[in-house]
């Protein structure tokens, strides 16, 4: 079991005697986005954001609504409607909603600031 890497050529030989060219090698980008999204769903938001920088596939997977919905409180619709009245909730992604709820809340004509609804 395993693969032997030839130092003279850019090929990898498998146990069956066959070889893989460099273009047929697997990479992180070959993992389906849905698998990556399910993995990311179990991480903390800062870790999700870090992994989103790995490659385009991870970035797209990190933007999946179900990844961020798992980080939102169950009553987030009520909270968002109370806090973000002027914004259209239907047009926002769950990632955008999460980011909005993590921002400090300003009140009393912007002279006072409270902690965010969610914390990273």
C-alpha cells in the first residue's frame, strides 16, 4: 500500500505498477464543496475565516448559508428584525447576518456602545 515517488520523473507509481502524472494528482481543491462546508460547520467562526483563505473551493464552502446558520442563535430572525430594521433580511446571506450581529450596537444617538449580540 502506498505510492512511490520517482525522483527522476514527475510521476507517482502506485502499488499496481500504474503511474499518475502531475496533472492527475489530487489536491485540496478536489474535495467537494459540500464536504468542506460540513467540516467548516463544526468549527468556530475565526477558524472558518482562516480556512476560507486556503483556496477558492474553501472560500466558496465557507460562504454556505448552513455553515453560518449553525452559528446564529435560534431566534436570530427576531433579533435581526429589531436591530436591523432598515436592511432587507431576505437579501442578506447568513454570513452577513452573523457579521452584523457581531458588530457593537450603538444607541443614544451613537454616543454609547454596547457589546455585540454575538461574540467571536
